[in-house]
């Protein structure tokens, strides 16, 4: 789909376009928009907000981007990542032909033909499976891919490869939210469209750096504030939105459930619960009420490192609102108690009747582009498409009938991504087909991960850049960017939208779904993968989700275009979609939500004499996930070229460090050296290091691989470390880059509001 360039005549420019990094004429020059051949409506390839944009195409190349004013979420805005996303499409680092190590692990990756690599993969997978069993091959997939590709990977694993070990990188990202949603509400989706923020009297953001991770959502917060909405923010760092919050709670990392229990305690004491809602629409209240009796503000204040009055004030502000929203993200979820934390947030919203109305709800902000759809499409270890369960007899029977296979040939649940690593070390898994994932940056305890991946008999990676993980592969398959294919994505709202193809893949790169279908044919299962387009795949996935919780049956490509996206569930073609969940019923058979009493349990690793500090990790606005794309975009790289160690000035004084000194941070698992950024916007007992970097710059050399028991997500947000001035800078240190990094950091932290409100309610 493309639009006539005539509608853009009002935007035509006469001047030559200059590259805004260098001031030189653009390397992909065009004199004005007159020379643009097509404007292709699509969406940003990065975060779960999925802002609408046009890709500008000239002479068969993507040469620029324009925000779409007609898309109802971003209304013509893009953040720094979105406005430069097009620069990855023609990037010189793109992989344009298959690569293979022909003479063992130590030999170099050499150019190969598609026939050679695909035949090799099929032959070796079959040989390994003959010798060690079907499950010796694993599939490790991603959630930045379209729904069609995510769906295809689950089917490929179970039907073409026949393994039970299939999982995806959303395990590291969205899985705590899934666990909490499923336990408390029965449906794994945000309860509200983002526009509901404009109807809220109070918004409580806990563990979500909205300004940097979901930048365009910030505009909804400001609009809500303009209408009088109160804002509460809980985070160990004074994030951009925290600077102007009515109440900022700089809690200790890993104490979220204590804070939420404490707020519920106050809300009960002050008579702010919604008794009718609790009686009519929930179960399990009495047990939760009894449990939170043990969380008076004074106790919670000691656990969280806050003042009791701040907890009371926040509880009153939230509890007195007529309509209140809670938003969480990885800060609350990247913990060994991540599911429990999400459940305590849902408890608070349920107790106050904050569901099913405009401006009332609870939701998690998805970090990956398709963090929502990717967790519904059946690529997860225990899941079939539509959030069906792979071990549920009815679900197995239905999906087997759609796929045309015998139900007994459908594998049962396998290892989640985080448990595949130890299985590789045990040689229970000896081969892996990986797509759209970079665990050599994203998994904790990097040295162990590297040993596991290097030890595989066959490691295949499909990507469009040679990521840190692809560097270790035996075979690398060049895939495609979002601009070179079409397909659907489900945004953080639960709105299904569509990418449209702008250009052809470069060189010999192939569309990911074509690679997977071709490999399925070579594995002798071609009859189950007779797809000729993403639309074919979408129509099959619609059928697979029919009648399921995430029901896409009533969604078509045409309807997505006509409505600017369709919210699931959408059970039939006449149905408009469901922007707001839980207006009548929750997702359990009796229609009622579940309270769960949650006892606060401290993080798995607490500071001690040897490692006396807390390390937390997270994103910065300039980078996306493992940085495999954004670290190649000049503007983004210039702002945040490598990691830094963010610390409070009191901590810096204690360590004898000044801004810009190089600091070595050590944990029980590894160490990292980076420049210190000294600020007043972080707890004095906590260090922060961004996680977008690889090799010796990876903070995941330090993080704790301990897993949440239900969903197996690692505890990225809390581990114990020590810090000292570095004896010497690492090889990659560069004075110019360090200066740029520190200047950008200071600009972010030296705003007047940052100084005025630094740590107002610390104990
Ligand atoms: Fe892209 Fe997210 Fe930025 Fe929107 S907010 S432009 S989707 S990265």
C-alpha cells in the first residue's frame, strides 16, 4: 500500500538535504520531496508504542521518514529512534549473503549459497535428531518480528523440526507481566488504550521509565496532567517523568511488592476501597486484606528506603481518585519476584474498583515492538497460537486439526529460553536455530552464555546485522528489516496494526518467512508451510486464534487499514475490536478477577561486605534492546556510544570518584569498566548501567541469572556489586566519545527540575 505523493505537496522543500550529523550533503541525496517516488504508510520498527510513520522511497531505496499525523497514537510525533530508524535499511553493515564456517568452529565465516547453507542445516538437524532425539534441536525466536513470523516460528519448531524446545526473547522482557495478568485478570493484555490516560484522575507509574523507553506516551501523561490528573512515580532513579510527578517514591530496587502492599494497607485503613466492586467482580479479597494488615507504612518505609508519610500520601492520592491507572514495565518485572510484583499492582487496582471504565485500569508497557503479539502467537515454550496452552488437550486437538497433523505428533512444552542455556551446557540441546535475538548482550551471566553457545554442534542465526551472537554462529542467514516485508504487529495497547513493504531486500538477503518455509521443505514438511505471502500466514493464524483469549479471527489486513488498527479480541468480521478490557467480565470462566495475597520477599542477592552496592540496569532513549540496530545509527551512537556508571554524588564522594573518572564495577559473575556519570537523580545506594552494549561493554556480565519461579525471567534489576576507580581505561575508551557521552548525560540531569526535586522523600 502506498499513498500518492500529491498529498505531501505542502511539505515540499526546495533546499538540498543535509546530513544533520555531519552538516555535509546527505549521502542519499535528493533535492526535495518532489523526488520521492512513494510514501509508504507503516509503523516504527522499535518500541511497543508503534508510532505511525511514512517511509520515503526514492529510486528503490528508503531515504527518509515522516511521522504520520493520521495515526491516532503518535499524532505526527516521533522520538529520536523513530526519526532515524530508516538509516538501518541501507546501512553498509547489512548482511547481504549467507555465511558459513566450512572448517570447524575456529574457521572464519565465509560466503556461501542459500542451497549450501539450507541443505547443511537440514542435513545436520536430521543427523543430530537421529542420534540424540528430536528435542536436541532448539528454536530461539524473537518478539520484534511480525505476528506472522512469530506464529511461523512456533509452527516451524513443532511441525517442521518436531522439537518441544521453542521459546523467544520476550522471556527476558514481558514474561512477568504475562504471569501477573494471567493470575489476576485472566487475559494477558493491557486493560486500556493509551488514550484512557486523558480520562484518569491519577496515574501511578511504577518501574517504568516512560520518557526514555516509550517516549511518545509521555505526551499523553502531559496532556493528562494539563487536565488536572495527579502523577505518582516510583523508581530508584528520578526518571524524566519523575521530575514533575506530584509524588516521587525513590524506592530501593526489588521492594515493589512491599510498597504496593503498604499502599493497599493505607487504602483499607482510610476506607478507600470499592466494596461493591470487590464483592461483585472479584474473589480472594479476605486473604489479601488479612495479608496486607502486616504492611503498615512504618515497616514498608524501612524496607523500601522511603519516608512513611510519602507512602501514606501516595496511597491517599491513588485511593481518592475516581479513575486511576497503574502502569508498570521492566523495573517492576525484571526481578525474581516479577510476577508477584505485578499481582500486587493488580490487587491495588482491583481493591479500588479501577477496571472497565475510561481512565481506570492496570497495564504493562511492552518494550519490544511486538512485545504484545509475540507473546500470543505460539512461539513460547508452553503456548500454542492465541494464548492457547500446549499441554491442554482441547487446545492441542484444535491446533492439530488446523495444522492437519496428528495430535500425538505435536510436542508438549519445553524449556523457556533461560533454561535452554543450562540444557546446552549439559549437551541435552546440541543445536539451535535463532532468529531476531541477541542473547550475547541480553542474557545475564554472559560468560556462561558464551560457553553454552560456543559448545553447540550447530548454531544458526538469522539476522540482518552481524550481532554479537551471530559472530558465534556456524551459519548466518541474512534476513530482512521491517521495511522489506509486510505483516502485522500488536502494539502495547493490544491494537493490531500493519507494516507495509517499502523496498526489496538488499543483495541475496531473503524475507525471514521465506527462509523458514524453504527450510521446512528441506526438512520434508513443505506441505505444512505452503505459504506464498504474509497474508497467507495471517489467515492461518486468525483461524488458530479463533475462539481463544487473544482472538484475531475478525481482523483482516483490509480492516486494519480501514480502522487504523484493530484491538483484539475481535471475534468476527463485523466486530469493531475491543479497546478497553474488563468492562463486563474478567478473563476467567466465572468472569471474576482474582486477588492473591503476596508476601514481600527480598531480592535474591542483597548487598554485603564484599559487594556493598546495588546495581540496576535499564534502557536509555537512544537505544533499543541489545543495540544491534541503534548502535549503528550515527546520531544515536554519538549520544550514547558506550555504557556509563550512573551514581549519586554522595556515592561518588564515598568512592573517591569524580564525574568522568573510569570506574570498575564488579559482581560475583564478572566486571565492567566505564566512565562515571555523577548525578543527584539516583538513590545514593544504587548504581545504574544501561544494557544496550556487547562484549566487554555488556552490563550483563555482572547481572544475576537467578530466575522468577513461574515465568523464568532473570533478575536484571537487582544485584550486589562493588565499585572502585579503575586502574586503567579499557581498550575501547575514546576521549571524544566519553566527553560526548558525559555532556549528553549532564544535559539530561542538570535540568532545573532535576535539581529542585532531587530525592525529595528519601529516608
Ligand atoms: Fe518508535 Fe517507540 Fe519512538 Fe514511537 S516512541 S518513534 S515507536 S521508538
